[in-house]
C-alpha cells in the first residue's frame, strides 16, 4: 500500500452552488473519496497531460517530431516533383 504524503498546502477557489453540485455528482460517479480528492486528481492529471515530464514523454515527443519531419519531407518531395522551379527553394 502506498504511503500518502501529508498535504499541508491549500488551494482555494470559489464555485457556484450549481458548479459545486456538479462536482459532487461527478466525484461520486468517479469513485473519488470526496470532491477535494476528485478535483485534486483531475487537476493534476490535466497538468500532467499538458506539461508531460520524464523520459517517456520525451521519447514520445521525439517520435512525434520524427513523424512530422518524415511527412514534411514527403510533402517537399511531392512539391519538387510537381514544380521543380518551386519558389519555396531559395
């Protein structure tokens, strides 16, 4: 069983009654212990998705960039075949 780190910092933001009720429903449906756990895990997951860090994400980024480079190369070849005097080659 994982040892839980003590959470000693608070982040506070206000929501409307309707927003709070929605958070409560979604938290319950997701199986979270409470709204706080739900919001924390959802927010941290979103941040991780937007700003991945670590070797796995760097490897994936490298693969994506290599794929993009390959596609751009093929597009450039097609342009060259269609128009050998293409203005993009300066």
